[in-house]
């Protein structure tokens, strides 16, 4: 049972990210009712992790929340024999700053889109590992728990993904 502080934390985390969660869940599940079910399942899972999440910075909390939602929805889709849709809200939220001048913005957007295409070419689990490690600041052990693989495998997959991204950039003459 959660104490009042943990209950408030979970409620605030949900309230502040409800639109983002709903968008991701509806995109994966394809209908409103299933999306709402996945959000509820995610919140129930997060209740067990409330204390750990409270000690994290907000970007890490959001990364954990969205990754848990994604895996919950994908697991449900897999169990129902439907093919999941690849969505990475974390990447989409990293669009370039629109305060820059148009030339800088165009270059940034082009570079971002090129990198994003390379990242999307990685396996889904490898994408999640990179986001959780670099954006979320999670340790190998924490990532292993989220994506259900060993901590050693997290390190190997992260290293291989980085090497694959480097090779992709070299193939385009960027390095």
C-alpha cells in the first residue's frame, strides 16, 4: 500500500504526462478503450516503483513511465497476436529549438532526421537502451529490469548500437 506522499507522486506523474501517455497508448493499441487499459496497467506497475522513481530527476521519471507504458502495450499486443507499432515519444520530443534562425534550424532538423533514421534502424530494444541510458540516465541494472534482459547484455547492446550508428554515419561521409 502506498503512503500519501507516494500516492501524490504517482498522481502528479500521471497528471503531468496524461496527454503524452494517451497519445502513445492510442498509437500503439489503436483504440481508446485499450489505450486507457494500458495506461491503468502502467500506473499499477509504477506503484511498486514509486519510491525508486521519487528519487529520480523528472526526465528519468518520464522516460521510465513512457518505457513502461510502451512495453506494457507491446506485451499486450503480442499476447493478442497483433503487430505493435514502433513509437518513440522520447525521440519525438527532442525536436530542435524553434528560437534559432531558419538556417540553423534547417541544418539541425536535417541532422536530427538523419540521426533519427539511423536510430530507427536499430532494434527496438536497442533504441530503448540508448534512450534510457543517455536521456534517462538509468544504470545498466535499472535498464535491464525495464527491458527484461541481463545488465551485461544491456552494456553489449548499447556498445553495438553505438558502433552501428557510427558506421551508419561513416557510410554517409559524416565522420
